[in-house]
C-alpha cells in the first residue's frame, strides 16, 4: 500500500505570465531530465498564493502520479 507522498510528484514551477483572465501560466520542471525547456501549463489563479503570481516567481507544484492532476502548490524553502 503506497502512502500519499509516494503517489505525488513535486516539481519546481516558474511563473511566465498571466495570459488569460483567471489563469497563471507556468513552466514546470524546466531544466530537469527530458523536460529541459520546461512544460508550459496553465493553472487557475486561485490555486497560487497572490504573492507568487508575479512573473519569475518560483514554487513547488504537487502532481498526482496516477492522474497527472495538479493537486497543490507549496512554497520553495529559502536557502540561507
């Protein structure tokens, strides 16, 4: 039996724009493995905290491994 964390994938996302009303456009997993240039994805704006919606903001996107649905957004831990 797998735990919830085993069923999830976490990847760094970077905001590139807000091209349509109510959405945030991101590059997901840019520079990682075969997604070298990143995967462009649109998210509903309400899923991203307001202070992370500006271009070039980075955060973690949590993806369900089975359905590939985005199930959450987490803040990046700041390095000291």
